[in-house]
């Protein structure tokens, strides 16, 4: 492998099955992930918080990723205290209805709290929680992870306002149709709130790191860091920014047209490609494994 692209060994067979009509795609689940940034003052731009998924994980084991996960349907219809752009604005931005927009934004904030211990919410519309490391906070975080508590219920119990203005929608990727586990994932950017710090609290990760996007991309290029296509693609997009604030300022203007891989038969081989991301193209013989 010339780089660190995550490429499951079962993909060629599944792609061939999709091409010949014997594989029926599963419906993707809604998900959100957050590229949490912090300025370093080193002149290399902001660092991004990444975690390495445990090798035992069924999906993308061993790959570096951002905090993220599936949408909790309970957050669709339970109105939460909300600061920042309206739900209608978010619905238009994300390409969904207002209830789905709330649930997707809630998922982004909840997953950042569950997997990094960072909470983009506060007691007032212009504040954030200063410290979430106490035992009572940890008990609530564990209840969220176990899905014993919905995020809407958590915010209500704590009297907190969700700070949607601290998030910027960056891109949207849909897992290829031939994958057994599929997600329709919105990627967000956010800056680490003052007074908060990340913790390695994810049960899905065996390592977390703050790393410059360019450094992480270089590790991928050398084959040292394993990543899925959307992860390395977004790292490359973040590399030019010198501050977290500049990345957040650019987020509202970014195109959220979903990126979905396609597999087509060309000259006796299957070509797997992601629109506008030529570096991920794979040529798969009609028999045997994949080639670059």
C-alpha cells in the first residue's frame, strides 16, 4: 500500500456483486462528525483532534478519524434550547427538514462530548461550560454513550443552551453503496472552547492526538496513518488555514453536495472513484483483487 487509504479486503467482491445485481445496497444512516480545531501559536496553523479507532472495531478498525457517530432519532422532535442560526437556516444549509437539522447538529455536539469530553453548550446563548471533568458530568456522559439518556434530555436536565453558532458545516460524504455499514455523514468544524480540554474517553479509540492537518496528511502519504477517504480529503482541505477562526469563517460558503463513490465497468475492470477526489480511484479486475 503506497499510502494509508483504508481499503477492506472484502470490497472487490462486494463491488462485483453490486455491479452484477446480486447485492442490494442498505439505506445509509444519518451521522455527524466534528473536526475540532485549536490554535497552536507555532506558525503551522491549527491542530485538529483525531482518534485512532480500535483494531477490533467492525468498521474502519485501526483508522484515524474525528469524533463522530450516528444521529439519535430522539433528538428529532424534542425541542432544545438553541443559540446561533435558526433551525430553518440549518435545514437549508444541511439539505434536510428542520427536525432532522436539529438532530444532526445535536449529534455533532453530542459525539464531540461523548468521544472527546468537549461540550459546545452553555448556560446562556453566549457562554460555554468551562469544565466537564467532574464525576457528575462523567456520569451523564456515560449515560449518553449507553443511550440511556438522549442529548435533548441531557441539555434540559442541565439547563444548557446548544451553541450551533460554534459549528460550521464543512462537507458531506455518503458511504459507498457496496458497503455493509453505510452512513450519510455531515462533517463540521469547531474550535476548542476556552477553558475546556479534550480527554481520551471514547470506548471506540485506543489513541487520541492533536496534530497539524498537514502533518497528518504527510503520515497518510507515507503509509504510516490509516484513514478513510473523507478523513484524508478533509485534512487536505484544512491544511491552508492559519487559524481555526478562518476555517470556521469559510464553512458557510462550502459546497455540501454529497460525495458518493461510484463503481463502473470499464474495459473489463471495475473502476471505483469518488467525484472530485481522483486520488482515491481504484481499478478492480473482474476477478482477483484491486490495483491502484
